[in-house]
């Protein structure tokens, strides 16, 4: 097993600071669960990886490490992959926690129940650690698949703010590098053992900076200030939003996002998001698509656009794919665009 040789004092300093950052991110993610239920999963992600990093350092620098501490580190490792997968899944597809998700943590439950019994030679070196690394690799791969599936969805990719996309990408890259470092060290013998903790320490630093700069990705920080909006401010911003959506028609731009619209209106993204949620009872994606659907309905019944194909109308209205347009249109009208057009033609006198 290769060991990364770094000055001990520097290494421990990096580890301690990273641990503090990890616990900090875990705590604020836990707090954010009140506004975003998936925040609990993100809290588990950061807490588990912090424990895993601590275990790795103790393994290198402590001669006689207690068995339960080792197994606790492996337990934290087993929790990481499923937690990240479920967090990304709930975020990208706007899902809430379900009890069935607990099945993802069955291996972790086994490790918890046997935390004082599993030995290195009798379990981990025999097959346990290899199985754990493969288990994590499968979840990391699955998480990347979810991300690319969401990117291909026009509804998601064109409405979510770019800062949140970068946040998800940061989590995915960090998770991949961490798991690759451990996998390549134990399974392939290519990288030093401490490369994993050092890489993820840097990731934790980057995550803290990102959250500090863009607190809206966790719905905390500046986002909490939205509740301080006065009725007069809410009314003024709502009127301005409605006027701009009608006259400026920013929804016709397929690249319109919460971030770009907030810049055009000179309003903070967290306030715009809060406004849409509170005053219209919609998320940004649904709010934007409502205007696009209304525009499409006008074009579908307008004789001037009779020769225009439905796909062309979809693009004209701001959708970046025919499939996302059909899905959104049917959800809003209970009809496909073709059925809506045909029905309108049948009512002509």
C-alpha cells in the first residue's frame, strides 16, 4: 500500500481544518432541512466523509487503533455513496424522502450492528473492503447517471440557476475523486493511501467557499432573509415581475434561469425564488413553463402559425426540446399540443 509522505504537522493541520469545515457544512446542511428536506441527506454526506477522513489519518498515525473506531470509519464510508445518490436524486427530480430509501442503507445497518466484531483479517482484508469500494463505485456511477439524465431534461437544464448546477457538479467531482483515490489505492495499488483524505480536504475547503459565496444552494444564509420582506416590497416586486414577464417575455429565451432573470430585474436570486414560491405557489421551473405554455397555446390556434410545425413552436416558446415541451404541455392542459391544435380547428365556424 502506497503512503503519501507529507510533513506530519502540515498534514495534521490540513486534516483538522478540513474536519472543522466538514462539520460546519454538515451543521448548516442540517439546518437547511427546514426549507429543503434533502438538506438532511447532504448533512449526512458531509458528516460521513468527515468521519472517513478522520479514520484514515488515525489509521496512519495511531499504532494500536481500537477495532470499533476502524469499523466506524468503514461504516461512515458505506453511508457516503447512498446519501450522495439520494441527495442528488431528490434535488434534481424534486422528490421528498420516502421510507423505501432506507433500503439503500442496509449494508450500513449491518456494519453498525457488527461495529465491535468485524476484524481486518477475518472480514475487511478477505473481501469486505473490496465489496465496500465496489458498493461505493456503483453509487457514484449512479449519481453521475442521474446528473446527466437531468441535464438532458429540458425542463431542468434550462430553468435551474447555474450556481446550483455547479454545486451539484462540485459534489459529484469531489465524490468521484475520493472514491477513485481509495479504489485505486487498495484495488489497483496505484495511488498513495492518504491521497483520498487530502483530495477531499481540498474539496471541503472549496465547498465551504462555494456555500459562503452562494448560500442559496443550501437555502440558508441570505435565503433566510426573505422572510423579512415587507408586504409593500412583496407587492412591488410581484407587480414588477408580472410586468416584465408580459412585456419583456424573458421566458422565450431557452437559457433563461433564475440567476439570469434576477439579474435582468435587478433582484437577488433568493428573493425572486421566494417571491415565486410564496406569491404564485410554484417553483421557478413551473412558473416559467406556465408562460411558455400560454404562448404556445396562442400560437397553436393562430392561423398565422398554421403551417409551423409543433417542434418549431416549442423552440419559439423557449423550450429546448420537443419532449420537454410535450410533457409540460400535457401536464398543464391534459392534452398533447397536436390534440390541442386539432381541437381548436374543430371549433372554427
